[in-house]
C-alpha cells in the first residue's frame, strides 16, 4: 500500500502528460491541415485577403483567405473546442514583414491578443529557400503591402510565377492543455507555428 501511495502521483503525472502531449500533437496536425488548405484557397484567389472584421477579428468572411483558415481551424478537433485564430499579423523580429520563405519558418513573437494567435499571408516571387517576401497583407492598415522587391501584386502568369504562403502561430497556453500550459510557463514550448506555401494559379 505504501509503495502504491508513493508511485501513484508519478503514474498520474505520466498519464496526464501522455494525454496532454497527444492533444498537443493533434492540435499541431490540425494546424498543418488548416494552413495547407488556406494556401490552396489563396493560390486560386490570391487577392481574397481583405478581412473586414479588423486586425483581431476571429470571424472573417468565408470568401476571404483568413475566413477559410479560421473556419477550418474552428471546425477541426471540434470536440475540444476547435482552434481560434485571430486575423492578427504575426510579428517577426518586431515587424509584420514576413520572414524569408523556407521549409521551416522561425517562430514569431508570442501573440498578445485574447486568442493567443496570429496569421501571416505572404507572397513570394520565387519558391527558393531563403527568398524574401515581396508583399503581404497588413491587417493593421487593411492594405496589401509591398516589401523588398516593391512591385509584387496578388496575381500570377506563366512567365512570372508567384507563391503565396499562409503562416499561423498559436501560443501553447491558448490550447487549454494543462500540461502544455505548465511547459509554456517554463518557456519550453511557447509557440506552435505552421506554414504552407503554394504557387498561385496562372
């Protein structure tokens, strides 16, 4: 009996941790699906980036890229309440200007809005790793902002391909997972970031 009393707290911790890590992996997988489908929608209608709900809206129009991403995020893992994504620009080194395109995007600054999430819709002139973005949608000004190359538009042709990337980040503490919240407090797993890029249809 004494042995059980000593071992039970550890067994309980391991059990709860396993459940928490499983939930965390499920959320990560859901976000991977969300950004992939959002980028695919953006590749067909790359100019549908204007959410009229404001910089922190969590319910953009279903006809916008942000709306597609948000709607799917809300529906995935529905039994656990889905994943709430705000239409709030991720900040990269203090700037809303997107990071270079790569297979593994660096984590942005931790989102500070109520949902603990952010979203970046970026456009690139090539799909070469390390390529800087040529434009992105800036939610704070509701404008399509050119950067670096300066002449990028949300259109494409066979002679001038364009690539669009959807990037989302969610603070681990916003998932409601107690184990992850603990790790977040220890700064072990502060953010969950997923991205996907695809060529815009000519």
